[in-house]
C-alpha cells in the first residue's frame, strides 16, 4: 500500500464518520471527493508501474 491508497481510505473513513455522526455538513463531502480521487490515482499509478515493468 502506498501513501495515496492509505490517505484515500483515511479520507473515506472521515467522510463516513462525518456523514453519519455529525449529519454531514457541506464541507465534509469534500473528503468523499478527495478520497475517491486518491484511490483512483493510486490504482492508475500502480497499473502504470506494472506496465512499465512488464515492457522491459
């Protein structure tokens, strides 16, 4: 697991906590957006590294 994956999971956890415990103030949904973005970015970077390693 790299830093992007860990931070994405942490942000999603904060979003879940904020949504269900604090009744989701508007800014808390930024954690959902950023968390998903970090997870997708980590998956793309992982696939790119695998493709480069396979090509050599």
